[in-house]
C-alpha cells in the first residue's frame, strides 16, 4: 500500500506542478470546488487521517472524530492559496503518511476491531455490524485520494 501511495503522490505532484495556476483556481460551477480547493481538502483529509493512523494502534476501537469538510475548505481559503505551495505541501504530507503507515506493524494494521464508525468516515462504508481494521481505513484513504485526484485531473485538462 505504501509503494502505491508514494507512486500516486509523486506522479500527481509532478503533473500538477506543471498545471496552470489560474486554471487550478477556477471553479467549474457554483458550489463546486476548484482544483486548489480539492487539493486543500486532500490536505485536510491527510491531517485528520494522520491523527487516526497514529492514535489507532493504541485504541480498543476505531471510532474517530469526523470533521466538517466544507467548513475546513472555506475557513482556510484554499481558493486564494498559491497553487504550487499547496501541491508541495500535499505531496510532503502524503509522503509522511506513507512513512507512518509503513512504520505500523501489519499485525496492528490487520487487527479486527468490533467498534468503528467507518459507516460514516470511510468512502467505502463498512456497516457497524461488521468488524474492520485500521488497515482498511488506510487503504480507504488511498482510494479516497485517487477519487479526488481524478477530479483534479479533469479540472486541469
């Protein structure tokens, strides 16, 4: 998973660093995020999942706090941020997350927990009636990342 994450991040960062900054800041429609705002959201996702990945191994459950994605993007004004700075920060944060994921032993990542809130947190929801793992959340993070990177690519095309 970490090799995949690193490859995805390096390829996207290289591609996005060559993109037109004005285009990156253009919203496709009212109420829709620009490429800048999507990358900002992915930074916020990295920050929230960083906490989950670091605290998860010591927990008996996998019930984590959510966050108001729209509010985080609005408060941080990603629409006014420098495109290249956003891409560089997003890249660095995700490479660090790959390091964090790699540092956690497989036995810890794959330990099944009966209590979780992945029905609300995960892109690929898991019913609370089914156990899940921290490794599942980590993989779901990468799937979520890929989903949004496809949106960014479409906006920059």
